[in-house]
C-alpha cells in the first residue's frame, strides 16, 4: 500500500506530497501556497481521491472509503 500522495491544487497548481491517514478520510486540505481549502469532488470520498496521484488507503485495498 502506498501511504503518500502528491496533491495538486486546482486553484494555483501548487504540488505537495503528503502522508495519508490510514484510519480516517481527509475531507479538507488547505493548500500551502494559496491557502485554498480543497474539498472532495462529487463522487469522491476524500481530497486524496480527488486531487492526489494515489487514492486513499481504503480505496487502494478495494474497500469503500470511510465505510
């Protein structure tokens, strides 16, 4: 399982690699460059599934996120 994902801010394009939590979904993420607060896109369970290059750990395991 991959525990780091690189998030790309849709507002300013800033890229940041973060360690994903394995015990909870992350519904909000504040961009370290423009301070925009990112929320999951419709149909996605967390910010990593929406803006990251690697989906969250539950999705990687084939589970539903936060289920």
